[in-house]
C-alpha cells in the first residue's frame, strides 16, 4: 500500500534509530535534541408553538399585529420585525393595526404607554403586576386566539416579541450568519400559556473593536462604512440576543460624528450606547484627532479637554452609560508621574460637566469607571470614585478576570461590572482571526463574576462580530440568567444552539464539532502557533494533526448531509474554522518535519517543503471560499492576517513559514513507515479499581477529574467542569466563594491511586487554568499536594502574575504549571492527594515525574488503567 504524502514523525524517528551506530547520541538523546531544537442552558422558555393543529392550539393564519401608535418607538419597530419574521416563515405578511378589529391578534405594548395592554389587563386576567418595577421584564400570554406581549418597559416588550420570533423558527443569526428560515404554511400557538421573564444582569452588551481590516473593509463595501444602515443590523442582532448595550467601532471611527442618524437608530432600537474604557464622556477616541486642540494632558490642557468632553455630553441625548476617568491618548497608559489626586480631580470635573449638561445630579446618569490595565493599579493604591459609579472590572485581555469584589465588601450603589475579551490586539500576540473561546472557560470565569456579585454590566470585546457568533450567543444568554446554565448544562446548551441554526437531526454531532474546535483553538491561539508548538519526539504533533483532520472529516460529512439552504450558514458557523485550522495545523506540522529532516539528513525534506507550500496556498483558497458565500455577502470578513507573525502585532501581509530544500536522493524519498514504541506496564492482577500507572519508569499522568475518591464537606463540594481545559475536563471546589481551607485530615481533597515500579525522588507537575489572583492577596490562589501520608505542601499558582513575562507564558500556553518535590517510598500502590486551599482554583491535570520525560506542550497523555 502506497504511503500517504503526509509524512509522519514515526517514520523519521525510525530512520534516526537506524543510525544509532553512526552517532554517539542515543535515540532518546537525538529525539530530545530535535525537540529542543524545535522548541521555541439548563432552563429554557416554555414552548408557545406547536407543529400541528389541535383543540389546544390556534392558527396564526390571517393574524393582525396590534400596537398603540402612541407607544414607544421600539415597540413599533419590534412589531415591524415580527411582521417580517412571520412573512419569512409563512410567506404571508400580516398587517399592523392600531386597534383590535379581528381575531387572531398579537397585541404588543408596554405597561406605561399602551392603551391596548391596559385594556387587555382589565378585560382578562393578565398578571401584569408581576412586571411592575421590573427592568426589561416581559409577559407573553396566549388565550382564545390571541397573544398578548407586555413589557415592563420598551426593551421588555421587544424581548417578548423576539422570544416569540425565536420560537417561530427565526434564529437571531438569520441575517448575520445566513441561518435559513424553515417555511411553514401555518403556525399554531398553544392556548393557555403564560410566560414571564426578565434579565439578571442589568446591562449586557458587545464591543465592536479591532475592526480592521475585516469588519471595516466589509462595512465600507456593503454599507459605506459604520453608518446607521450598518448599526441597524447590529442593533437588531443585539435585541434578538436579548442584549441592550453597545460600545461602537472606534478605531478611526466615531459613532456620533460619522453619521448623525446613528444616534436616532440607537433610539429606535432602544440600545444603550457607551464608549470604551479610554473614551470619556461619550467622545470617540478619533474625535480628539479631528477636533482636539493641544495635548491630551489634563495638567496642561484642562480648558480644551473640558470643552471637548462637554460637547460629547451635549450631543449624546440618547440612553447611555458614560465612561469617566482618563487614560493616555490612543488607549495608552497615563504617564508614570500621574498622581491619584489628579485623576480624582478629573473625575470630579467630569461629573460636574454631566450635571451641568443634564441639569440633574450626576448620580442620575449611569456612569462607569473601567479598571483596565494600569487604571486598576490606581484603584489598588487608593483612588476612589463616587459610590453611584459602576466599577467596571476587567479581564487580562485573555479571558482571565483580574479583580473581583470580596464577599464581605460593602455593596456599591453603582455595583460592579465586567469587561471581557473574545478578541484582542496586544501582547503576547494579537488574536483576531477565529473563535478561540471555549464556552466552558467563559462560563467558569463569568460564573466567578456572578457569584462575587459583579452584576451591573457585562460587556465583551467581540472584534468583528463574525466569527464570534457562538460565544456571543452564549455570553448574552448567560448574562440574561446565570442561574439557568450550570456546569453540567454547557453541552446541552451547545446542542440546542446547533439545533436552532440547523435543526435537530445533526445537532448533537454539530455541537460536538463546535466544542472540539474551540477546545483545540483554545489550547493555543492560531496566531501563536508555529512549527515548534508541539513535540515531534512524543508524537504530539502527529496526534493533534490527526485530531483536527478527523474533526474535519466529521464536519465535512455532516455538511454534505445538510440541505442546500443550510450550506452557507454551516460553512460560516462550523465548517470554516475546522477546515482553516486543520489546514494550518498540518502546514506547521510539515514545517516541523522539514526542519527535522534537514537537521539530520533524513528522507523526505523536499516533500515536506512542497506540502507546506500547498497548504499555505490552500489557506487563501479557504478564505476565498468564505468570501464567495451568498454571492459575496461576506467578502473581506475573513481578511485578517494570521500567518507570519514575528512579534505581537499582526503582519501587514501573510508570509509562508521558512522551509529548506535538500539535494540528493534522500530529499524526495519518503521514509519507511514507523510505529510508535510504547511499553505497556505490567501491573499485578491483585491491583483492582482504576489506577494510574507509571509508563517506562518515567511517570504517571492523571486527568484531574478522574479521581479515585473525592472528600467533600457539608459546605464544599468538588465540581467537575466538563470539557474545560486543554485536553479533558477539569475540577474545582464549589462554591467559588468558599472560605480558604487548611489542608489535612478530612478537609476537602481529591485522592488518586497510582502504581509505580520504582522508588525514590519524584516531582508532581500540576496543570491549572490560568486564573488570576483576583483578590490581590500576597500569597495568591493556593492549593496543596501530598503523596501518601506526607504533610501537604501549600503552593501558590499565581502570586507571580504581576511579572509580565510569566503572565505572557501562562496565557500563551493557556496553562499554569506548578511543580512540587516528593519521595516515593517503595514500588507499588500509592495515593496522590490534591487539597483545596483557595476557592476558584481549577486543576486540569497532574503528572508525577519519576524519571526523565520528553518535553511536550500538552504534557503526557493519561495513563489510567481500569480494573473494576
């Protein structure tokens, strides 16, 4: 059988083995040398819709949508959207009426402004009192042959409408991802259903950021720029996802200044507008370049800056959250000499401007102060803002929350919020190309925010919106009701999301593909990937490439089985990221093989080089395929460069990784096939249960969730976080707000039975999710570890997180690895004990090293033996 041209490390390693007699180095030393050389929802709304007619349903055929013309503009707009949605499903466009003239009807309105809702409340037993004083609450009730959708306010009414639309089969992504609408001749509504809901997090939104070249080029081509036509599509999407808040595109753009209709569109759709953490008083960053006079320096240019900010407040007459404070010009830190007293004076003066413009106390205008990057240092050193201002806490730009309030802190009137990232420009490297955000990790960090009561604002940097469709959906769904989605609900959430886009038939398989590709991309951002990321010597490169190619086969097969109408959406939401990354992984793998072959004059170097060229060219073909979807609707949206980085900033153009060609007969000859040589441990039959065994006298590898025993207490339980982490699941103590524990005795811990064939010194590498020291304690977050009956060693996972280089390594690798030293007293069975010390520590893997192990990116695979 002819060997595939995708050449394997096993074959090259076999060639190396054949040359042992010609080299003073052993095979293991050679392999290590090459490696070193290469190193650089649980709860969902009650059902309103039925597929078939019955005595318990009524038809929407001929339905009239009824809206009081004096009600809010958003209510009128929501009614128009529902009219469009029903037409997309049935092909019949219902009329919109100001009164109830016939049945069936859909009555939409707010408690305060709709005469129709007030009349319906008197006529029928509607529990409208449940909506009073609710923020964005809605009620949907079906009775007879009518539907009443009542909102406690304008957005509440809109959310009720879009809940109905979703149940009629309209995905929030019908326009933004071309998700098809299933046509039906008729729609049937269940009688006697009452559904009420309201959000748990008050402000829930997205930040369009880092938008060049993809979104900026696309928006100019399709809309003429970031104007009201573009934002109308964004606002509708946010509402359909039950969000309410936007930070608009800002690099070279200005929401209020670029198009005077932008603010009117925001009003029509009821979207709360904010500005980013370094854009005070509703002024876009680029406006200072356009209109500012003098330096961006409050000490020397206070008068001009006040004029500039006053203009921003005077113009922003819409619903808004005002950012206060000041950073350096262009998202830069303030000078090192900036004093806390000056910043506090800036805030005081800004609030005076707010009062003068609004003619109301400043406390009546929602405001935030973002503790972003160095601004958190000012807060930690004692700077304070008035109690009504929301403190917007931030992650580290890589999805790890930097600071949270302590459980015993006095509540603030303005509360706390979170600014999170799915996309970022900055060190250690930009990541802007694809979705690299497993929702298990997003859930774990935002669950911390929820439990530590950072609940006023949740906003996430989503870059170009596409291709972040899935994590955006999750972020806003979770913000709506964090209590409804627990750690065991995440795969079910993914399946339901997939079913909403593609139907139920393949939802489970599609959900698995989405979970896997985000897990693979979450291990290391594609922009950070290169030939040196994974280990050749341990077959790790081969394994990760095989995994991605197998995923691609599954994704391709499902795509071929889906109907033609779903093809564009499926390519955008599922197939493209798998196809693009499988190609990228194989390209870098072949670069690694080319280097190894060149370094040791082994067969195949030129074939590897040719393969790299082919795969590099294929990357552009895959991008072109995306850009051709739906007659070019998404042209330029995938134009983000992602190959050829040399430092943190993106390259202007992509460049193929360097390969070298060889001369001679070996250069274009495939090596003979090789097989992995792994010794299987021989464990006595008397050892039963599941036990982790030592491999090749080098070590034991343990998936942290595969404990032998879990010791809980009445107040603290161990919680598995399924599919969380780089290789498997993870585990953490719950609740995340629990008090620190002293390890020992029956305090919370996990036990892992292991079997070793030798004795003596050993070390344990513990692999942790890169959670930060969010309470800024001297010792950081801690755990303890012991073997058998030795005293637990207490170790901090992150007290060094102020060291930039250490932090960069953690986030680039998406792991923190800590090492402890131990002694194995004798061969045989032993117990590794992992102890809780701090809450919120998430452990993924434990590796007991008893001998020399090859370095690898993911660590050695699990060595578990089951004998039940």
